């Protein structure tokens, strides 16, 4: 029996990156032998075991054979005669198909080190095409490693496109698409994930609501990049630059879905795209079983991002109503994510990536003014709805006072885009 360190741990060490999780492959052993040594079986589809001391995953070397559609359509063989090279050959990318023996020797039968040096993500074998989940994995790895200069090999991108054309991507389970997408949103260049899926044609299959934005024109005054799809990629890139919140990044991705259904006769304007986008956001979230926290923020950003942009032009009562709709006083963390997504939207435009976004601080201070109202100052004889209405009026007055003070100090506010943007 031999054990080898494999996959991401070897890859990341060779790249000089921190190694968090370590996975191992075991050759020349049976499940019974591992159990006898104290390993705990946890694999459902094929033998995977947890080490009795480290808790790290050890998998028996295995081969796989296509037996159906989708990422689950495989049968596995994991007998003691399966070699390390056979196990590595079934992996997705050459950079993930490098193993390290106990003495530090690297086993690299498919040129993974060469591709690491060349900064290329390349599939190991034609068997790549049997698993549509690998389309998403490659796009996710591209989002992770593109800041290091990695690109996808042309032949791998061609193979991904052929998988889409053949209908293999149609068999991806929406929930699994969401799992990979959420992981991709955590990567430093998450916009590359969307861009690469579009390049191979998978975006039209998996996220057609986002794919439909490409080619839709916008008013050049407000959007020098013109193309709505390009704008969304820029917004996602800005979101990744200013926040690690995958919830805010997801909201940034979906904020302009309504622009895809703007009637041709009113283009390039998109008045009313906020409300038009709400059922589309709902459709995405329902189909992929997106968690409620992601759905709720995406809906809020879709509906209210223009009001955020023109916050300094809103009347105090309207400004407080916006804070109420955002539940800003009771949900400060979500309110902050909302502001970050809107800031990314304002900055996600050609040549305007570094512009300040004072609207965010303006809304934060308006919220603070409303929150500073002490409920104990309300007439103690009021009850129920009457008390709530009196408290609300006090908060509107507090916001009004903040607005007056702000304008006295700074003058009238400005907005980065109007309702037709």
C-alpha cells in the first residue's frame, strides 16, 4: 500500500500559495485494509476515508467509466491493481493531476508542472468531456488563477464548447450549478467565471437571464461601455475589488436583469428596468435553489439601486422610506452589502472605475440619524400603530435635519445616472 498527496495541495505548493486542505490517494489497498487501520469510511459513490488522527481525506485509486448523463453518470473501479497513473488520468486539469510521494518525489505523467510554468489550464484527456461539471470547475479555476496570469488552453475551451453543443451541459443539476457559482463568486476574479461560461456557450444554458444582457445597448452618456453584458462583468469585477461578500457579488451580477426585456423601441434607455428585473431575479433564484439571504439582497439591489445612486436628490421622507424598504435600521449588515453592490454598479462603467461614491456614506449617515431617535421620547400614552407612526415621524424629522445640515455644508447632491440609465 502506498499513499500520495494529490490535487490542489500539490498544485498550490508549487505555485507558492498557502495550502489549506490536503487530499491523498491510496494505491494497492482495499477498503477493508483501511478500515482495519482505523480509517473511517465516508464516501457514498466510491471509497473515501478519513484518517484516524489528521481527519484528512484518503481515497482509493480508482478509474471511472461513463454510464449515463451528467456528472453523476459514472461507474467506478477501485481494486488494488488500479495504478496511480490511472487515477491521475481521470482528473480534470493537468495542474490538478500531479502527485507527490512520501519522499517528496513528484509524479506528473500529464505535464502539469509544464502547464503551471506556462500558466495554462488544460484538460488531462478526452474523458474530460464526459463530465459537464468540469465546465464549471474550469471556469471557477480560471476565476481563481487569472490574477496569476493563467488562461484556458484553446483546445480545452473548444472541448467545453463542444460539450455545450452536444447537450451534455443540459444535464447539470441547477442546485449543483449554484454550488459551483457560489464558490466562483468567492474567487478574486469572479467576473472571469461568467465571461468564460459565455465564451464556451454554457452561460446561455445555465444562466440565460445573464447571457441575454450581452448585446443590449445602454445610453452612452451614463454607460460609455454601452453593452449591458459588459457593464455587468465590470460591476462584478468592481464588487470583487471592494467586498468579499458573495451575497453582495451575487446581487451585483443580477442587478440589471430587467434591461434584457426592455422593448426595442425605447432602447438604449431602460426606464423601469428595476421592476422588470424582479421576476427574472426570482426565476434565477428559484431554479437554482439559491439561499434566501442571497435572493433577498439581489431583489433589493435590483429594485432600489437607482434610488441609491440618486440618494442625495431624494426628499427626506422619500429617503427614509427607502431606508424602511431596505430594513436598514434592523438589518445593518445587509444594508451595508446593499450599499457595496450599488457602489460596484456605479463604478462598473468604462473609465469610471475609480470615481468616488459619496451616496453610500450619505445613506449611512441618514440611517444613523434615524437610528439615533430615542423611542422613550415618544408620548408614553401612545400605543400600537399610533406609537409606531409617531416614532416614524420623529425619524423622518431626524433624517430631514441631517439632509439640511448636509446641504448647508456640501451643497446639492449629484447622481451618477438617471432613471433612463
